C-alpha cells in the first residue's frame, strides 16, 4: 500500500505509517488544493524526502479546476516544481487532476521520463484514452462501485491491463456495500477490486495479481 501526505504537515505522519511495515510506503507532495496555504520554499524539502527508501512517489500534485482554491497559475507553479524533484529523484508521481486533463498532460509533456498515475480517475473515456496513450496509469476508487458509476465501469473495462491501479482515497469515497459506514479505510479496496474483476470478466485473485504487478512496476518496489 501507498499512503499519502498531501501537505507539509502530513509528510511526517505519512512516513510514520510506513515505519516497521514493509508492505507500506508513502508519497509526499503538495496537493493543488493546498498550494495557496503552503510556502513555495517548502517544496524544496521534498528533495530530502525523495531520498528516503520509504518514499515511493511524489504527490499528490496536479491541477484542480473544479475547486480552484488556489489560482490555476499557482497550481501550475507548484506542479512543475514537484515534477522537477521527481525527475531528479527518478520517482513516479501521483497526479490529482480534476477537470484539467488537457493542462495536466500539457505540463507532463515537459517531463517525459517521469512515470505518473492519475489517481481517483473519474473523467471521460476520451480523457482516459489520452492518459493511457501517454503511458500513464489510472487509479480507480470506490466510485467504480457506485450505482451511478456505469460510465466509469465501462472505462475500467476498456483500460489496458498494465495501466490499472486500485485505491481507496480513504477517508473518502467508501465503496459499496460499505458506503453506509461513511468513513473509508484501506481494507475496503477489496470491494473496488471485486467490481473491477466483474467488469473485466476476470477473478478477484487475478485483479489482485494484476494490480500488485502494476504497482510494483510503477513504484519500482
Ligand atoms: Zn486527489
């Protein structure tokens, strides 16, 4: 599993979760919805984190044009600065992208050596294809299990096998049938994996094998 620190105040906590647990690593970064609250100089500290064995990726980073808590320009500035660190450290990146696929791909084009996963993908089939065509992965969350998740299930069925991950986005997006419980937790990812198995007409064990292999390759674990 990879846990995420989305702002400087979370980085040590994310790292703490990995301690003594060989099956957990972390990603640290500045989420686009936090960059207006984070001093730009903080980004440079990610270089030290990037050298730690427990840090598997840099992120979340990216663009969020749905919320726009920070201006688009500021989001892009923080995104590029983090991509530079990831490129230098040869680490993959976890992308948060909402209603901004064209601009995210445009910025990523400047960093061809950086591997990326578009986490919690909830866009259109056309957007998914553009992401896959660039070689990037898409991460599927509990949204895949929602009653209104039909178009996302079609996308998950069409995804190239090597470009799929499953994730929780915990504490958000609790998958069915646990949604009543509200607070999501890592164990519930099995429900997302089960739906993925159904749409791809493979077994849950095969989804386990596939997503483990994809994660190992992506994170060079
Ligand atoms: Zn996100």
